[in-house]
């Protein structure tokens, strides 16, 4: 009886790893059509609720918005392997001091949560988030992680992804966002159901200006990291 139980558990574990790895591999190439959070919001919403979501490739998303979300949410995105230890430690310190609860989630962690999981603060859900974060950091490129993030993150009430947010807030496509537009959308990410990118309230306006300053300072460093090796060699030769 005990042997059968262990055998059954072992098979369950194998199926779990096999199916989740396959799921992550599929999403490496296929657009994420729908997320658990979209379903939850739809169930919670009234009869007037509408889900807005249009997947677009990262080439059709303004570099300003790509830069804005990195500056606003995870400035070590390109260098970490899925987790920002310093941010996690700061979040734990704030929470222990009784301050407003803050997370230490990276863009990779948020992408894992958005694409594969549901909102929640239980240890089980956090453990699953860590597992999927490790998978996408191993199996996807940073560009793919950012692409899925920008297409699945909640950016307004019923608004998911860069294209839907750009159309909803500024009546333009994601590829045509200006720096201020991009920063305003990034500014509402901590609480997209509460804040508005346009017209912005005092908090969003202040945060937008902070993000713009970060973009102007941090932008050259990101561009340098994304620059192809061949281009770097050519630049050195010219010097």
C-alpha cells in the first residue's frame, strides 16, 4: 500500500514538472491569450465589465514604455536571474516594522504570476511563483519575459497589456507612445484599478515625473546593455 502511494506521488510529481515545463515552452513562442487574473476580474466585475487585451509583439511597443516599466518596477531586470535579493530584504524590513505592505517582486516574478498564476500572498502561491520564475528565466530570454509582461500586466480597470492601455488612456497605439505617456502608464502599475494615467491625480503626476527622470538617467545604461556585441566592437574600433 505504501509503495503504491509513493509510486502515485512520484508520477504526480513527474506529470507536474512535465506539464508546467511544456506550458512554459509553449508560451516561449505563442502569445499568452488569456490570464488567470483576467478571468478573476471578469468574474468579479458587473454586467458592464469589459476585458480589453490586444497582444502585440515587442517591436510594436514603444521603447519608452519598455524603459518606463523597467525604471518603475525593476531597475536590475537585465542583470538579475529572476529575484532581486536587496529589494526582497527591504520589503521584509518594511513589513516587519509595520509599514505599508510592499512587495519585492521583479518583472520576472510578476510575469510568472500574470501568465501562470493568480493573485495572493500565501506561501504556496509564492512558492509556485518562485518555481515559474526560475522556469521562465531558464527557458526564455529577457526580451521574451518583458514582451509577455507588457502584454499581460494589468494597466487599468479591465485593461491588460500595452496596446489596450495605450488605446484606453491615450487613444493611440503602443508603438506611438511618447515618453510622458509611457511614464504615466508605468506610474499606475502599483494599483491600476485605483489610479488613472490620464488625467493623472497628484500621486500619478509626481510618480510620472520621477519615472521620466529615471528614464533619462537610466536609459543609456539599458541601451548599452542591449547593444549587440558586434556594435560594441565597432564602437571600440572607432575610438
